[in-house]
């Protein structure tokens, strides 16, 4: 069997294994096997195919893998949904206590509780949204 076909089979097996593990490492090594398959398709001797495999895999693991992992661990640049409400100001529609209350955030009415359970915030005061728990905003009065 031709060596480049063996390299393609190795790359395919590594690619499937990458899909099962999602570690990125096996995928990068699979790319190294594809490089070796390309070198093998040019009818270059086996030691040079192995060298191409080692160099491509090493370069990928040394340079590409850290960049990919750093990129995956970054928080999203744009907050959406309830997370986007944290830090916004709101006006109190119903007195807010540690157990209940209502506030208007943007154009929406939300159930609310005081972030500090001992505080009672009267109607009309401005508050800051500190946290969202389910469909309830935890708020703290503005100074």
C-alpha cells in the first residue's frame, strides 16, 4: 500500500477521535498527518514524510494550540439576555424589599428584590441592577 494512503487513514482516524474528545490536539496532529500524506504523494522517502509529520504536528501543537485555547476561553464580547441588564439603572414602581418589589429596566417591568435584604427602597427611587436571578432583578439604591 502506498504510504500517503496510510497517512490519510491516520489523519481520518485522528480527525474522528478529535470530534469525540474536542481537545484540539488530535485535530492538529491530524493536520500533521495530512501534511505527511502530501509529502508522500510526491513520492518522497518515508524518513522525510515522518519529518514533515513531526514538524507540522510540533508547530501546530506549539503555536496554534495555545492560541486556539486562549480564544475559546475568552468571554463573549457582547452580553445578551438578562446578563446585559446587570449594571443598568432602573426606577422603582413598587416598594422593593428583601422579598418582593417591581422595577422598570429600560422599557420592561421586572420583579425585584433588594440586594441588601435589610433595605427597603420606596417608589420612585433610582436603583442599579446588581444581579439577575431567574426573572428577578437584585437591585441596590443609587446614591
